[in-house]
C-alpha cells in the first residue's frame, strides 16, 4: 500500500504530495515570470526610444526642434507639440483641406504629411501669415467679403488661397474654383471665397 502522502482525500482525487509539489513549482516560477516581464518592459522602452526621430524645422520663421515618433503627422505635431491649433483636423484623411499648410512655400495636407519629412524645411501655418497685428491681404479679404461662416475650414481655405495666387492659378472664377476644389466648406461660402481671392490677388501682385 502507498504511503500516507499518496492517499487522496476521496473527494478531490488529489494527493497531498501533488498539491505540495504544485505549490513549490508556482513559488519557484513566480520570480522567473516577474523577471521576464521586467526585461520585456525594459526592452520595449528601449525600442520606443530608438524609434523616435529629432526634427529641426523652421515654423513661421522660428527654428523649432521636436522629438517625435516617425509615424506622427505634421498636423498632430503642430497642434499637440507646438500649440499651433489654427491648423484644423477635419477628416484626417486628406479629403477636406482644413489642415492645409505651406512647406517650403508649397501647400500640403498636413494630415497626410509625416513630421519627420519636414526636417530642415520651412513650414508656414495660418498663425504665420500676419505681420504682427497687420493681417495678410488674404486674411483681410476673407473678413471683408465674409468668406466664412462657422470658420472651421477657414484657415485651410486661406492657406490654399494664398498658394493659388502665388502659383498664378487665379486668372478667372473657374480657375479659382478648380484650384480650390480640394478645400471643402460645409457652410457653402464658395461665392464669397472666390471674391475674396480676387480681391487679395490685386494686393498680392
């Protein structure tokens, strides 16, 4: 007959030796599991640090340096890291134009532009158009022509409008409409926007 250690309790089917053995195994494994978890967390932290990039960019005339994840967009960097909230997040898919800014003088959709690609480049946002208290001619024209209603799309509209004039693509109403087709105004202020661009073009020449 087996020793008392091998006798089960008649109900659970487990012997005292089995139970004690399992308890010891758990006690031995616990520190190992904790050590693996700690090592994994440490490795993840190192990997995360290794995946960031330093971006040095001139924003509205001022050199700025930000350390970002290479997957972060220019839009999120401007709004969340640099506090330039004039650039709006609309569709976040490059379809509405609300996030339009200039990179090296050319209009881009900042929601589709990686911040890392602007290293050593120049970015202009709606905050950088005015000269102190003096508004840019396009900003003034939008106000005078009432080319806005809710205002959410206005910064993107103005940034695109400035580029359209500088690109020489504002010779007629139809050309302006075509050149501005990537900027959506849900309040339908399009006629006033066209007039504002025509007015500003006279001053910008």
